[in-house]
């Protein structure tokens, strides 16, 4: 395997040549710090997310462009969940010396192509040699009108619970990869989240004051719903049959309920609201799946109408 022939300085020059500027960036790549411009009357949103080889992706499963795209998606999805507008991104990339330069170039292409879709400039970051594998840390900075960020802590008992899009498709695709089965077009779209539409949905909900609490679905519905319940000090009842389960494969078969509940990596929005929300917002399907309750335990209502405890079963680092 041919490793990276470029020096750190040349890699940074290459990234700088490829990255676009933006109205929010006063000074970008090339100085000790970036200088950003925040709109008057707005507050700053800052999020950071790791993308680590053999934790979040595998080189033998995921094309480099897809890894780069999903790396930036993780940060953009967090900005969407606050109802914010992304302003700039920062990438810290550590790669082992035996990682092919071609892989790095394709990774950057995927990330920068998505950045271009959003008009979100890559304004800085860092590069380093890793002792093994690939680690990428994405930081996305955004803004939101002062006092208007949608938090996880605003849900009230009796609020309706909504989710965008469909769930479980990404987990179904990963399950096929784990079984060494091919992932064609019928599955691959589930590995390519569409953050642009979700950012639009988040902003629509924030502008209208509709969402009382919101979170992006990265770790799985059951786990991310628990975050809202804990921060808002409420419980939740979810209707199993109402959950919009992805249809995958040539037969467009619905994924198993367990994948929709616990699969993760969907990067959809989960939010609560006292209002009735339209079934389509900013071109994205929105589904009511349950309601919040006064008692804290989460419950799943089955097809038979019976309730059973819903335990968080999604992704959690350091979990035994």
C-alpha cells in the first residue's frame, strides 16, 4: 500500500486551495485562528463530533467520499437540531502514514462537496500523523437569533412527539455490510443523509416557535428520546405502529422495528410540540409518533394497545 506522499504543509496548502470562503468568514485558513462574523442579535452555536475508523466507519465498507460527507453531516445535523444556521466548519484530521493519499483526497472531496451545497466554508482545523488509522474531528459553528435556540429541555407533559423522514435505513444497510452482503442503490441512499433539508426543517420550527424541544437522531430513537426526557424531566409514550420505518431493498420491505428504535445514524430530527405540525415541512415528511407524559419512564405502545417499558438501546460509547 502506498502511503501519503504529501507533507503536512503541502496537505494544508491543498486543503486551502480547495476550500471556499464565505460571508461569515473574515479570516480563514492560514492564520492562528479564524475570524468569524456573527449576525447582529444572534448567538453562537458550536458543536464538535468525532469520526473514527472502525468505530464510525470502515475503509472496506465505506467509500472515502461518503466518510467525508457523513463527517460534516454529523455537525450540520446538530446545528439543525437547535434551529440554527451553519456559518463555518473546522476539520482536524489525523491519518496514519500508510493511509493512501488518494483516500485522503477523496475524503476531502466528499466533505467539501457537502460544504459547497450548504455554502458553509471550511475555515480552519488541524492535521496530524496518527499512530494508527484515521480520526477526524469536525467542528461546525452556527448562529441563532438571541434566546431562540431550540433546546432538549423545553418539552412539557402532554406535548406531541414528532420525527422527520424515516428510521432504520442506515442500520439496515450496515447490517448487510456486516454480513458481507452487497449494498446497492436500494440501500446506499440510507448511508447518505440529507442534512440540507433537515436544517431547513429546524429553522422552520424555530421561526414559528413550534418545537418545544428537539434533538437529532444520531444514536437511535430510543436513546435520543431518553435525552429529551431526562433534560425536560418528562416521560414518553411511543406508538410502535406510528414509527416511520424505512423501506429498503428491491422489495421495499419495511425494516424491523428494532432497527427503527435503536439503529441510529439516521440524522433525522426528533422534536416535541404542543401544536399540531403539518405532515410535510420544507419538503420533508413529518410523523407524529407519540406524546410526552408526567411520569419519567418511556413506554412503547404495541399494535395490541398494550404498553411495555422502552429502554434506550441505541449507540453509547463505553457501554459494556
